[in-house]
C-alpha cells in the first residue's frame, strides 16, 4: 500500500492545524483564567477597601455621636446651672386694686390707679415685689407669664410676688402658692 505524498501532507497539515487550534484554545483558556484571577484579585481589593472605608465611616459616626452626646450633656448642665442661678421658688399671690370691690388697706393704699413706682396700675402686667427687685425688673412667673415690677406692698417680702389682676376673682384664682420665677432683667 502506497500512500500518496499529497494525502500524507494533507493529513500532516491538518494535524498541525488542529494542534495549533488546541494550543490557541489552551492559551485563550489560560488568558481567561488569568483575567478571572486578576478580576477576582481586583474585586477582593475593592471589597477590602470598601470594608475599610465602611469601618472608617462607622468609627467617624461613633465619634460624631459621642461628641453630640457630650454637647447635649454640656447643654443640659448649662441649663441646670442657669436655672439654679436665675430662677427662684417664690410665694405668689394676686391682688386687684382696680376692682370696684377692692378693699383699701388690703388691696391697695392711696390711689389704686398709681403704683408705688408712680407708674399706672396695669392689670396682668404690673406686679408688687420686695425691695430686692428694683422697679422695672422683668420677671417670668410659672403659669402666669412675663410681668414687670411696678409696685410694693406692706406684706411683700423679697421671696413674695403679688400679681396685679383685673378682678378679685382672678386674684383668688391665683391663690397663694409657690411658683418658679425667673428674673429676666433687673430694673434700674
């Protein structure tokens, strides 16, 4: 059996081509595997970086929250100090010198339309306070609001405020009790 040289050459070239295709396929697979490994490595680096950034973010958030808590604590301490410095528990009563049924000597002395400061009597604004508080002193009274010292009174001490009202019924409604008082601005 004689084999033709052309057939052998064709078989040989086909085998060479097939081997070349296999080599290229193997190189492509190796290249793909290398690229997969490179991508996996990059993804791992990115994940690590994201984890580190997230950890830094969490630490910064914790620091911010800690500072916020410190600020809130400091504000609360300042408010407590201010409250203790500027607010007092005082006895508060009411009087109505302009009420038609007002009794001289008990509700007023002298002209009921003029206060001890010479200022006109203004119900729901004027108050009588002790000499410790100069005329014109602004005070906030718990449950009543902002008022100004215009008057004095024989029974009024430094720890007692008498709130001027329009009627005796309003004065009775205030009653006699202890309330929180804040001196907003001392008069001159």
